[in-house]
């Protein structure tokens, strides 16, 4: 009324859009408003009764049409004094029933869920408003709307508009479910953690697991520690852009420090606590870290070997006597700060973290990520589990080292973007994994291939399971798999896990095929330090032998020489002190592969292809994956560069029965140049301190070749191997 009264004196136009939804192009919307609330209830199985007629028209309009209309009419003199209904023509608008049917079909295809048709009870509107969710009361005026909005003014100045609602609805649903129907914010991942720790409708509960005991950490207590830690860092002179190193085992304190660093704008530099002091010193110096946090007793006990002049703060639970006077205790550090709400000084384009590669073949490289990288990876990772898992209470176990990009970037922050209540457990001692899994019973689980190798080993120790898998028949296949599956998963603590993921190394095909016969799916994924997650096998679209489909907004190309090229928002912006391996905007991964109907198949490392003395190229990764599948194998390495044939070193922690027969059977599946002609079984003495393993337990090939040169030479010469070898085998005449 006031506006209309002012119209004679002011140039006023009135714009009245319908229910504004996402953009026509990709469904993007910042705030999930009116229409999205009932859609989320329906997709989550919480709307079995719809208090509305299926014939009710839905007056939806994409946001870009509204924005374009307002932009054009604002500068149109003829628009003055008029009201414009920015809606589509009534004939092109869908009904509630139409939208429900399209949503049902989309959910079955994209989410793998069968949604029942709701019962339409228009007469139940008043009851729904009195007893239903508060959100339904808020949208009641739209549900009761019976008006037809005139488009005469809009048609005259903008032209007619009919919404193409079916593809628009598909894009809306795709974007909304990817975001979990959570409003898109401008928060960094660190600000998102602080925000979620105060949430009540979808609470986050944190726990530390120490010596088998679960120690709950109240969300508000952890949040206050984060604010105090940030203020304490400022008191120590840490400012935006400063590097801060952190080395320690997984804990809520580790998360506290990561969030505090991000809050003050510092760049985190996570390092492996298994690295020897000399290597830690080298990386601390290379990164330019001005402060070091240590949360591992093993490092504090050797603190005297660290040469760094940077201040050291302990976040261990106890202070070893070797560190007294050199490291500031955790409580003293927190006492330096106050609980102050923080306005982070960073933008999404600022540097957030520097992560070092595992340096299997040379010097470690520092890989750089901005805040925009971290947010994308957290959001996209949160969107990967099946919809029903994402929208139910989540239980997550953090046990892989948090300095690794998989745990420290993908897994650390993604739970805080989940559209449900979240329970996070931090395991400080990796050796307690098996017992801890039975305590936590995670709903989503990511691990390295070695975990699944051991799980299959335990499976095959069961006589009933071995008989079912090795000597199947119709009766066994019908009766035993469900029973074996239930027992295996319950014993492993994975009985409520709906999404098993493998990554950080080649899984092969034998292991996932074995588990598939028990109706257990293991989803292989692919990434590297420079691009932590590139592809993954989705639930319902799991193709064994591939590493899955690209993540959203991620492109994959194959170069002429077979190298995999990646472009996307998870790709590093470069190396510390260097530009990085890019060509025309594409990351050169160094991996060889090909695309098979949209799924990526890896074929080995470009630089690690071996060329035998006969000029034949061999992929050692393929052979090593097969050797690791042998019962009792801990690690394996194939040798053959410049040699007449391939040989193998196999490390085992127990007696390997029938190893010769197993390798002979393996050779039958290989081409002549690929066949392993001789092998040595060695005791499992591999270690980081010994120089054979990187800090994240990968083989340092150059060091292994040097340390086991005598064994390798004996495999080619036929001479007696050194006394350290447990067993030496040679292939019969190859085919």
C-alpha cells in the first residue's frame, strides 16, 4: 500500500517472481528455499502423506530468468508504474503429481532408491500445519495458493516464457542432493567446522580413542580450544601466510590446530610422525615453518636430534622427559590464548596448506592448495556416499595419518558438510584399528588396499567361506554367502558400513571380485598428492578393474602416449618453489591409463615402466599387485630394468606355503616378457629408519635395489643367495 501510494512521486516498478529455483544451466542456488523443503522430506522418506492435491500447479521459475527480467526492466522506461509477475505461463507449469513422478524416476536412476508415491490428502492441510514440521508451516501459503498470475506486462516487455521444467527439475535435484540441501555459504572449511560445532539440528560429536578407551570431546569444548589456539598462535607472532608445521597422530587436538591455523590465515605444513628427525628438519626448513607442533611421543623422545630453531609446542597427552624445556606443553600453549570469535583474514584464493609427496623416487615435493581447493574437496567428498547414508546419522573413524591428503583434506573436513548428525572418532594408535572398528562400526570406511588384503586373508581362514568360494555349487551359493557376509562384517566392525572405499594404491581385481561373491562391494578410487581425489566408483555403478568416474567438475583426458591428464577444482595450483607438472592447464599425472565408458582404467606409472634387455616394456605395478594378492605377502617389488627377464622380491611375516605354485599360476595369466622367472622371499624387516620405506610406508625403490643388490644378482646368476633370504624359487620353462 505504501509503495502504491508513492508511485505518483517515485519511479517504481514491482516484480513478483514465483517460487524461485536453481539456474536453468546447472541448478545452482545459494539458499534452498520453499520448494526444496518438501523435496528433501520426500527424498529422505519422511513425507508419506502430502497435504495437497496432486493437481495443484507448481509455480516454479529459474533464478536466471528472474534476474534477467529484473535487470532488463529496471532500465526500461515503459516498466515504470507497472507490476510484473515473473512466472511462466500456466500451461507450462507442472502439477505436484507431475513433479513427484519425475522425482521418483530420477531418484531411482541417480540415487538408487525406490520412493513410494505419497498419499495425497488435501483435507489434512490444517492437521499438517498444527502437528507437522515447522518448515511445512512456513510454506503453507504456497501450498494453498490458487491464484493465476497475469503475465500481460511481462509478455509485452519481455516476451512470452514457458518453463521447460523436466530438465530443470533434474538439474535442481542433482545440485541439491550434491549439496545435501545445505545452503551454500562463503565459509572456508575451517569456518565450517566452527559453525557445525555449534549446530543443534545436525550435531557433531567428537571422540578420541586412546589405548582402547573412548574419550568423548564435547563439541563446544573443542570449539573453544580452537579459538584459544588461534589466539595463542597470534601471541606467538603467527600471521596470515606464515607456515606452521604439524607432526603427530590423529586426535581432536590435531583437528583443533588445523582449524586454528586456518582461522588466523596460517599455512599448515603436515608432516609424517614416522619420518626420522633428519627428514623432518629438512622439510621444516624447506617449508619455512616458523612454528612446529608435535603430537607424537616418538618424535618428542628424539627432539634433541631436531636442529630447527622454530619454537616447538607439544600436543601430546604427556610430556616425555627428553622434551622438557625444549617443547611448550599443550596446556601452557592454550593458556596463552583467550576464547575470541574470529574473523578469518583469508579469501578462497589464499594459500591454505602445503603437503609433501611421499618421495618414493626422489626428493619430496611440496604441493600447494588454496582454501578454494579444500572447500571443493570437502563438499564433493561429502556427496559421494549413497543418499540414504548421507541423510542418516554418520559414524566415521579417522585412522589414516592426518598429514596425508586423503585423511587430512578429504576426510577431515567432509563430515562437516554432511546433511545429518555426525560422530567422528580419532584413533591415535593405528595398531588398535581392528578393535576400534568393532567399537565405532563406521557407516563409511576408507582404507588402503592392504586392509582389504588382510580382510580377505581372515575370510579364507574360515573353512566354510573357503569351501563356498573355492568349490561353489548351487546350494552353497544360495545359502552360505549371506551368512558368511554377516559374520565377516560383524567380526570386522563393518556390519553397518554402506560404503567401503579403497585408494592410495592399486587394489587389483581378485580382492573385489572375491568380496562381490558375498555381496560386498569395495569401491576403488584414484588420486594423488597433486589431486587428492580424481575418480571413484559410485554406489550402484561399481566397475571392478577401474578406479571409477570423475568427480563433479572434473575432466580427464588421455594424451597420445597414454598419460592421464586431469583438470578440475581439486588440482593443485603448483609446487612450493616451482610451477608444477602442467600443460595447457592440465595436470600431467605421470600415470598411464584409458577411459572405458566413462570409467578410468590405470595401467601403471609412466616413469616406472621397465624396459628389459630385449627391449620389451613391462608394467611392474601390475605384477606387484598380483604378487601382493598371494597369501602371506606383506610387500613385493619387481626387478627387470635392463635385465633379460623379471624377478621379484617378496617380503613376508610368516611362512608362505605353495608360493612357487602360486607364482607359476600367476605367470600363466601373463605375457612372456611379464612372467616372473625367479623370486626371493625375505623376512619383513622393512622400515622407515632403515631407508627402505617412505614415511607413508611405500617402497623407496632405489634404496631397496641398493640394499638387496646381492639377492637380486643371485636371482639372475643362479648363485646361492645371501643367508637372509627365506626362500628362493625359479619358474619352470616358460610358455
